[in-house]
């Protein structure tokens, strides 16, 4: 699995003008599922997102996790992150999971996240979404499992 996490002061996702997810301070995570990903990959990715220390402590050092600051989590399915862009002028989606596997594992991630971290919001797999955010810092990281 691949994710790009961004520390945000706010983020939202809408579909056809309807807001389907919104957070204030926290992490917006773009999520891609690859062919070899499993439920174990999902659990590890969620653990990393919730515990990755990207928020400032009293000394302005990145020492606090999302859990520590009790911020919001916005999960956005983003299959294009799994693209192979190493050659040519058009991405290849060969590394990406099938739509069925991608949806299954994204929904599993969302379910686990909501169970263990109630401040979770999400986009909709396969939908044409409009995502807005204010990146704080900017602070952006790529995580893979």
C-alpha cells in the first residue's frame, strides 16, 4: 500500500457538490492499493498513519502523532498513486490492485480506522471527488507498507 499523508489545518472532500468528509487539524491521507496488498498491509498502514509523529511538540519539533493531538483523519482512495511512471509519457496502472481488491481493502482500512479512531472521515472509492485542503507547513510524507 502507498499513502501520501499531509498535515493539514483543514481538509474536505465532496462529490457532486455534496460534502462527504471534513476534518480540521489532522492528517489527510491519499491511499493506493497495490496487487500484493493484504489485510495485514491495511493494519500496518493504519498503525503507521495514526502513530507517525508529524505534529509539533512544545519545542516545535515533530514529536507528536495524530493520536497524541486527537486530530481528524481524512482517508481518500487514490488508485493513481500506484501507477508506474518510470517510462514513457503515460502512466501504467499495472502495479495497482484490481478495482474489486482495491475497494475491498480500502473499505477494510476505513472500517478499522473508524473502529480504532472515531475522528475518521473518508472519500468514496471510485467516485469523482473534489478534495480541498490547507497543508500545514507544508508537511507531506509518502508511506509504503
